[in-house]
């Protein structure tokens, strides 16, 4: 068996080289300059070039997300994996923070009493925070569905929704609900693809643009 020749890349230059390869493989595909770094960061995280077409942005969603992070708006995730994947030093520099309520005892009790999911109940807890929030949803479509309900009821108005849950049951439907919103900024991965790593990558892509 023949092996491809290994590239000689210094450890500190691996990420830079990865982005060079991404740019080369995108070829002549034109990306919106405001969205480009987010799309490339997601491709870097997943090695999946479909995201160049499947990430849907409301007008100026990236700019609005960066502004919110600079104002210290907290990020709410639907998994601790998503929370762990967000760069804490970059968050601290921006003056923001990240929270996941999925493992909280009161959320578990609320979900049990109301016979709903923890993701659904965790969105209710986030809605009770005194601050506006950015929601980074990478796993639970029920979180997106309930966010849509809370918005329609006038209970919350998120500064940004990152809607990228992965899977099969109600995943596409929940994303389409967010895409129907006209007054809340969003970044959505249309279709079945996504994940907590994608949600974290999108947040990180915005954080890395804050000097």
C-alpha cells in the first residue's frame, strides 16, 4: 500500500494550513465577506463543505452576534458539550459568558412535572434570566421549537439564535420554524446536519473577530 506523502507543518501552523486548504477547495465559490469566517470555521470543525451552502444567515446576523457578545450578552447552549467547545478566554475578553441548564436539578424537575424534555425546560429557565441571550442550539430540536413559542408569545426576544441541531426527528421542522422568524437574527444549518460542535464553532468564529 502506498501512502500519501505527509505535509511538514509546524504544530502552531496546522490551523492556518487547514484554512488554506479550505480556501483552495472552495475554489471559485463566492462567500459573503461577513459570513465567510463563520462558514470556514464550521467547515474546519466538520470537514464538511456542504455547510458552504446549508448555513443560512438572516441579514447581518454575524455582525449583530458580534455586537451582542461585545456587550456581554450571555450564550445559552443546549448541551454541556456545546458549552465546553466555546473558547472561554475569548468569551472573557469579550465580556461574555456561557451557560447550560440541562443538568440543573430544577430543570430536570420541571421537565418531569410537565412531561416535556429538559431542553424545553432549560429554555424556560433561560427566558427567566434578566439579560438578553444568544442561543446556540446544536442538539435538541425541542429547544428550537420552544424558543419559537416563547418568541411568538412575546416572552423573549433573543439577540441571536444559532439553530444547528443534528438528527432526524423534528430537526428539519424546528429549523424551518426559526427560518420563518422576521424580527430575530439567526444562523441556521438547513437540513439534518449540525451538532454541538457546529454551534460552538459558530460562536467561536464570532468571538475570534473581536479584537
